[in-house]
C-alpha cells in the first residue's frame, strides 16, 4: 500500500495545478481557436469549420494596417522603456552604494504604480492638452504662438502613456541582473586597462542581457494587447489589434475577434520565443 501510494503521490500532488492550468488557460485558448473557425453571417454565427475569418484578415488592408500600427507601438514603447530603464537600473545598481538609499530610490520608481492605470493615463490630459501645462509653457517662453495639437489625442500621447505605464517592467528585471554582477569582474576589467565605456560594453551589458530579455517580454506582451490606453490617449484616432478585437466583440463579431486573437497570440509567442532563443533567461528565474 505504501509503495503504491509513493508511486502515485507525485500525480496526486500535481493534479490540482494541472486542473487549474487546463480550466483557466488551455480550455479558454482552445475555445477561442474553435470559435475562430465558425461562420459569421453579419448578424449571427454558426458552428462550422471555415478559413473565411483568417482569409478576411489577411486580405483586408485596414486590418493589416492595424497590425502594422500595433507593431509600431510595440517597437517604440520597447525602445523607449529600454532607453529609460537601463540607465535608471544602472544608476541604482552601481552609483548608489548605500543599500537603504537603493531601496528608497527603487520604491520611488514604483510610486506611479500605487494608482490605477486609468488615473495615470488621465493625469496626462491636463498636461498635454491644448490649454495644458506643456502648451502654456511653450507659448510663454516663445517657442510657439499657438497650442500644439500633436501632444494629445495622437500616437505621441499613446506612446508616452504606455512608456509611463510599462517602464517599471523593464527596470525591475534589469536592476536584478545588474545586482547579480560580480563587482570583481568590473574591477578586473578596469585593472586590465578597460575604459568605462569598454566595461559597459564588454562586461555589464552582456551580463544584463537576461534582465533585458525578461523586461522585453513583459513590455512586448503588455503592449501587444493594449486597447484602453490607445482608446483614451488617442481619442479613438489610433488603431491597434487589441482595440480592434474589443470593437469586434462589442459588435458581436465573435469569430472574427477570435481569429484576430489567435493571430495576435501566435505573433506574441513568436516574439517571445525569439527573445528566449537569444538569451537563456532561465538563469535569471
């Protein structure tokens, strides 16, 4: 009896996690995939197996343009979060020696996350608007005579808001990677005659790659499915696949929305696998 229990014990212990994984991840995704092949007549959907939804997506210039717009947002947000996140992480890891001050400054970086995403997005409106703080400042210092419209309800506002929302997701893993770097490696490189730039290029950046990869996965996956930020900050003028799926669900076009969701998921997985192929992030986890 004891031997038989020992044989099945691992399966019994893993059963609850497996059921949760199947019910809340695999089953919903499988349902979306199945629905993506259903027929949609314009006012009702019928269980079937058709590729019309996918054909319609790849033959629609509007939809393809929306995908390109989404990729543009992903690329810009990833680039700016990296350009901001790496220097901040470097400063915290190497320029602040007092651990208590490190913790305090790191907590300062998390302050914006103490409020909801909606509040943080809305807070940009009085700053970027035609009568906002930024336009008034530019007018007062003589940079422009009239308010500049590009600051709000534009792609600029969308990227700015998403960078604000997701930069911390880049800072945390990079900071973690930098804190794991042995300071003796840096000292050895300096003793060998390496300049500060060479140390950064040859030692610090390569060892920070796992953190950069993890932060990139976070930022890419979050940005790919964004629709609330794009809706609020663009005033409905910018497009993304997440926003398109939301509109299709609102108009009861479930098969078409499911097909777009499947394509978006596949593209996201391809990007994640590509990042994981470049860097072994398992060492960081």
